[in-house]
């Protein structure tokens, strides 16, 4: 499964995405599911460390 998150490049868009990604990872562990591929598409990565820690791949898109 692939899950794509998009955001405007601000904390107001970004940190709720991180919370959802954490919840997805929790469900995957609890239910013994195959981990999905997570992608974040935005003009910039905003917080590279948070993306890395949550196994989210950043894809650059200059469109708003």
C-alpha cells in the first residue's frame, strides 16, 4: 500500500501529517500488517528529521 501526504510546507500542515504517520505505524505493528510506503509531497521537506524518523519519503513538488 502507498499513502501520499501533501502539505503547504508549514508546521500547520506538516505536524498533523506526522501524527497520522505515527498512528499508521502503530496500527501496522499492532495488526502485524505489511508496512505501507509513506510519501510527503511539498515544495520543501520542512523537517527532514521527522520525515526520516517516521519512514516518510519526501518528493519535491513546486506546485502549491
